[in-house]
């Protein structure tokens, strides 16, 4: 099963956060490991089909829990900033995926090394997002707490759907993956690389040449595009909780899309068909990926990913 | 500065937990990053001296904090088991080291890729340690809490130096590093690899061939020996908070050791000169490393590591 990788089609799989921790679940380790196991069973099917995989994943629910645990302990332990919490979530999810994928491959008699790499993603410190933080993270606060945090920590706070106040952080565009060279080396060596978890830990490049973590979150699908293009993947496969992307989603004239060109995709994007922070970044990532030379980008559910790769499910976005 | 690595002496540096978080500190991210920066400045000196490095590190204080944060939030969030907390600490410390070492190398005009790899270390499920848990971890509990945890979770608890009750977990011997192949590939590719953090996440190999995380801790110096031997390092450099190892440590006739043979080292070890969980595993790791073909093992402080590599400080343990 460890055949030459020269002929294999290279696929970067981007796993949505819900592949690991579903919204209605409590988030026990057992639940998360079980979900990861299911995801890995699907991934092993792709490997059996002959694809050469690399993997990235979301980290929203996990970082949320880590932030809340920090908040709950702040009277006795200094809370860690967002970049460090993100790195913790990479270690945690990377470990679960790495272990589970190895176990599922073993069952299928496949022997490919699998590794997760702590990843830093460079963002531009002049990115407009830093003037307009939009991404709610962490626990809910009361109005007085919110006011105090604004003053004490300089956080931006918003009122979130009647449930209280939450911190919002910038979501700048990813520019480069710091560990690009390492990731390419590993991918070429035939390993399955798990990287850029949660979009990567956001860092800025300072004028003195140093890099530094920042309090921001990066969209994991936009980083997935960079990761995919870096390793020369032919396919960017984004697995989420819907089977296809749609026009007029959840409206009377909803129309599911099977196959569209990047030109159409950009048109629909501009018309506002895709929700920001959800489907819009996926479509953006797809367009960028194809324009950077990728063959096609696919948006599908975890369960239909395999058929989608054969053009029988999901939404495929390609040049023509 | 990116010369051929063929001629360079390969050194595995094992950083003690105190290189990252000192006991008297609060443990803020700033403090930890500052300590990591200092450690990395010392490491860059070794790189400038022409050594090819790989790195491992302890994680005791960090895992302690993560466990305490979990305990503090258990009414609203399910606590994560020890293996997952360990993986989180690898992500966190790996990130800090990776970023800081890159920055310090940049200042010195050195361009070597640096990467941290989530690492699983296999232990034997029949290891005697599983019948005799000795390693205290996590927060202190009251007597009634301790009794409840014994019953509810099956934890082993001990009374810890009059400060309360603590959970004790087994500290089995490390057997193999799961990511050995990956680590070797990266090391050969000229990267600085950070791996086996906190000794690696302990996993057992089940009869069905699967691996599974276990609630245990692995001594980081014993794993460092395996890591060092795997990559064919000539030197295992263990940096800690004392400058040398000693006979009759902190007793009237304390005698510091500059250079000893593995035979002498084993003799002193058997005489009980070295504290379990502290200097004893370092000396054990040193003996094993040399017996597996390593040139020498050195125990020194962070500050004297450079001179120790030249035989002018620390304690060197070698064949003859």
C-alpha cells in the first residue's frame, strides 16, 4: 500500500471544527476522539482510493474551551494570550488526529507516517482587520465586566445576540506559512502532514525581522489554500457540515451548486450569496486556490467527500 | 552560516522545565517567553560554535497549570485527560521555542528551519510503574475530595508534604518514539527539530495494533536519550538548574563530579547518590546514551552548557 507517490493525486483536506467537536456535545475527550476517529475513517478511504493527503483543521470549539478555562482560573493563574491558546489547540487536535489516523491506517494495513507540525501563519500588521475586529471569541461577559475589560486590557467587545458581551478580535488575511519549507520536506518524504491548525498561530513580521504572536484569528480555509498551493496539491477539499454550497441558502429559491467556474463563484460571492465567516471564506479560498494553479477546489460534507472527489457530490469550483 | 551538516557534531539538547517557567514566577506568557528567549540565546551560541542541534524540553509547570485550569472549570467543561493536556503543553512550548529560536537565529544571521513535532512515546502497558504510581501531578485536594476522586475516577492519591492530597500517576519507562522516522527525516533535512516535549505523550500499543494515550508521565531525560540515539547524536546535553552532578549532594562532604565513566556513574547511582525523579533519571539517560553508542552525555546548567561542550564545565559521562 506504500506505492510510489509520483502518480498520486495530491489532496489537501480541510476539516471543519465540527468534524472534531459538534455543537451540541459537551466536548469530553471521549466524544472528540470518537469524532476524530470517524473523520479518520473517511480519510483512510481517500488514501485507499490512491490520493496523497495533507490535512488541516479548524480549532474554534477547542480554543473557546481553553479560553474559558483560562478565564475561570484567572484569580490564581495568569491567562494565556490567544496565540498560545491557539498553539495549545494545535497540539491537542494534532495529537488526536495523528493517533487516530495512524490507528485507522493500521486497520487498513497502510503504513504511512503521520505528523502534526506546530504552525505559525504570517499576517500583515497593516491589515485593515486590525482596525476592525469582527471575530467573537471566548466566554460571555456581563456589561460591567465588558466595560472593565475594554479599559484594563484594551479589548474590543460586542454585544452578542442577547447572550452577553464577548471579545472580538481581528481576522486578518493569511500571507505566508512560516513552516512552509518544513511542510514541503515532510510532504515530499511521503508523510501525511497535519499543519496550519486553526489557520495557524497568527504572527506579524516586525521591522527588526522578528516574528511575534498577535491576538487574532485566521480563517482556516484561507490558510488551507496557502498550505495546499505550497505543497502543489491538485485538489483543495474543504469538508464541512453541508453537502454543497447554495444560492439563496435557506431561502425560498435555494439552488444547490454542483459545479461552477471561478468566474461564476466570484460573481455569486459579490452578490452576497455566501455568509461571511462561513461559506464566503471557503469560496474565496477555492477561487484563490484555482487561480494559483490548483486543478479544483471542492466543498462537501465529511460523508460525501469521497464521492465529491469523483465529481459525484459536493460543489466543485474550477477554471472552466 | 548554512554550511554542510556532514561535519557538524550532532547535539541533542534537553531543556529543563525551569528554562521556561521558573518556580518562583507567576507563569505569565511574558515571563515564559522571556525565559525561552534567554534559553534560545544560549542555543544560538551553540549553533554558532558549529553544532547541529535537536531539542527536547520538560513540561511539568505548564501541564500543572493546564490541569489546574481544567479542575477549576469542571462544573462547566469536561476536564481533559493527562495525555491531551500533555499534547497541549507540547503545542504551547513548541510554539514558544520555535518562534524564539527563529528570532534569535535571525539576529545572528542564521537561517535554519525550526519545527516542533507533536510526539507520542510508547510505553509498555505491563511496566511495573502502572502498579506503583509515584509521580504527583496537578492541583492539591482536601482529604474528602481526595477520597471522592479515588472512588469516582479510580485515581491514586497521596498526601503531599503537608500541603494536601495530590493525584499520583505512573512514570513508566519510554520504549520508542512513534514519530521517530519523521524526526530523522527532518533532522537529516537540516532542520532543528523540537520533539518529545515533556517526554512525549505516553501511549500504549494495544493487542489489536492500535495505540492509545494513557494517564502517565514520562521522564523527559529518558525520552531524550531515545531521541538522541535515534538521530545518531554524538552528545546528549542535559541542561538543568545545577552546574554539575555531585556525590553527597547538599551534605557535608559534597563532591562535584567533572568527568566520570559510565561504570562509575552506575556505581554511584546504585549507591543512591542521585535523587529519584531529578538527577537519577539524568544519570540513567546518560549511561544508556553512551552504551547505545553516543560519545558523551553532559549534565550542566543553561549558562555553562557551551563551556561544558568543550569539557570546561558540567559533568561529562563517557565510556572511558
